[in-house]
């Protein structure tokens, strides 16, 4: 009786253990492969060399600082910045009272000189008459001739002084000699200025250019005649072919940069003062591919990048040849091709054939799982 009862209980226990072990095997989680997310960059087409980009302002090739040819007090200024002027346009005037008084004095001096010429001429004729009759000595005749000549010279001097005084009065008006635009005003009405001091600045119509400041480490790349490209913030789609016209022979004492002037072709869209960007290519450099600085690392003493195999979702290293640096990263001469994808950050964590999570692929997986979810729900 006891043995009969023990047998079913043992079988029951064995059956229970088998059931629980089966459940535990079904509930045992499967190992999930970890994908390391990475930041990637796609290799673009090779460039022609390192780009040198500097900004400057559009200016007229010729700009004149106009000033009075005489000193005096400004009584009125007739133009403002931005106004167009042409030859003969009066820009400003001086107080000409003293200058007009000088004209009157010169006129009086000329009148006096004219009288002196008449008197010396009468004396000369009288001396010649007396000398012809042997009444007066020859020395008296010579003296009268000399006095007459001196009177003529004094009259010519007085005439020149009068013309000069009249010119001084004309110089009291500052007139433009060119066609252009007023770009600056350096003096106002009521201010006393010296002769030649700048009063009005005028940008002459015609050729325009951009002046840029280039540091000494890049100035060797600029020379007169070098072809460059010019773009403008005001017109994103406007790009002009420029030419380096002039390179300063000395650096600015404060900024330690060299002034470079780039001539621009005539275009109706260009306005003085517009901000322009001058782009130049370095000379003597081979074509190369630009990658982020963090994409290049070192392995076994060689420069490498990690290439992403999008189909397999893995990475593998590749030796590359670095040719230099670009404004946005490193330039690679050999080792990569356009269209390939490289790891742009976190290269220190990479290993050969490591599974990675590429941003584009992750998005695709998420979309697939989203589309698959309703189907699974229907089956349940």
C-alpha cells in the first residue's frame, strides 16, 4: 500500500519539475547584439586645393578726398553722403570776404602800376628827345629807359597778383571734378579748415573692387593677376570672377595683415559698401577629399579612417594619405572615394567588423518595426 502511494507522488514531482524547467527555458532572454551609434560623414567630390576665404567691402577703385585750395571758414555745405555729383557741382563754400578784399587791393596795385608805366614812358620820350639834341647826357637817357622797363615789369607783377587774388575768390567754392557719389564728410559749416584739408570724399564712378586683409601666413598665395571668385551677402546667387590687382608691400602696423585689392567686373547689382567674400585656391596642391578632423586617427603608426559598410552595418579601417588641412577638416589625397561613408566621431571606440548604428539605418529600422507592429497585432 505504501509503495503504491509513493510511485504516483514521484511521478508527479518529476512531471512538475519537467514543466517548470520547460517554462524557464522558454522565458530565458535571448542575447541582444549591441549596436554602437556613430556619427558619420559622406565623402564628397575632391576639391582643387585649400580654399582661402576673406571678407571685405566693395569700394570704388578711385576715391578722392576733396578740399579747399585756400584756408578759411566754411559757411555752408551743399551735399550729403550718398548724393551723386558731377563735374562743376558746388560741394561747399568758404567765407570769401577777406579774399575779395585782396582782389580790391590787387586792383588798386594794378592801377598804380599802370600810372607808373605812363609816367616812365613820358620820361623816356623826353630823355630821348633831349639826347637827340645833345642837350641831356647819354646816362640820363639810359636811366629813363631802365625806369620805363621797371615800370612795365611792376605792372605785369600787379596784373599777376590780381589774377591770383581772383583765383583765390574762386577757390572759396569747392567743386567736384569727377562724376561719382559722396561717401564721406569731414567738415561742417562754421569750421575753419586749412588749405588742402579733406572736406568731402567722392567715390568715382567706374571700376569697383574689394579690399581684403590677408594674414602673413597666406599672403604668399596672392599675387597681382591671380584669378579669384567674389560672392556677396546681399545676392546669394551672384558670383563674379575677380582678379587680384594690388598686394600691399608692407603689413598694417596694428593688425599685421596685408591689404589686397581685387578688381571686379562691372555689374549693376554692385553697390558701394556691400560685403563681399573673396575665395582663392592655394597654388601647387593636388586634388584631395575633405573629411572632419575627428575622422582621422592613427593605428600602427599609420593614418587611418573607419569606413562604414552600410549593407552589413559594420566598420573596417583603411590606411589613408593626409595631404594637409582644410578650413573644415583634413584633406586626404589617397585612401577614400566619393560616396563612401566614414566615422566622423568616436573613432577611438571602433574595432574591426564592429556592428554600428548609422543614423539613416536606424531610422529605417524604426520605420520597419512600426510597419510590422500592426501585422503582429492582427495575428494576436
